[in-house]
C-alpha cells in the first residue's frame, strides 16, 4: 500500500470522491489502495467545498445530496482520511510566481495550476495527483512525480 501523506491531490480530483462523476469509481479505487491521510490545504478545502456547492447550483446534486457530500468531506477530515495541512502562504505564492514566470510561457498553465504545484512543493510532497494534463506536465517540470488516478 502506498502512503498518502506525500501525495498532493488536486481538489478537482478529490471532488470525484464526493460528487458522482465519470472519474469517481477510478478515484475511489485509487484512494482505497492508499494508507494514511491525504494532505489538504485551507485553499484545497475551500476549493472542494465550493465544488460541492457548485454541483448543487448546476443541479448535478440535490441540496440533500450536496449536504451529504459536504458532511462526508468533514467526516473524512475528522476521521483522518484527509489531513488539514498548514502552508506558509507567502512562500507558496512566491514559489507560484517563480513557477509561473519559468513555465507558463512554454506550458500554458493557469495560475491555479501553478499555485497547486507550488503548494505541493512547499508542503514537501513528492507526488501530485491530478487529471489535468497541463497541471501534471507542470508538476513533472518542477520535479514532482505525477499520477492520474482516474485513468
């Protein structure tokens, strides 16, 4: 079993654990093979909770299902399947700006992708899990191992 603590999981990938979508089964299988808690930053928590609320707005979830998804997320934090991880945001933003300056002109990455990669590096993660191909390319360029749990 792999250890989850060194894997930064993009919140859009975590979303598949809480909002049923085409990637959900694959992401759930991947997660079940990991020991330990996946780290999640305050920004990641906010992004995931917003994704659940947005799914309700788009009627991908009923209000009751959205609340159940939100509650599952809270329980995963409380029961140690996810670990709320502190991050020095000034250092993460400085690294994000450097990553953007260095790699966006050639890879075409979005600022949020650069912020997630910078966060992973600042947290000492060695792997970035995502389904976003540009984000994965950026992570590899920055020296992270990558995986796409939905494939």
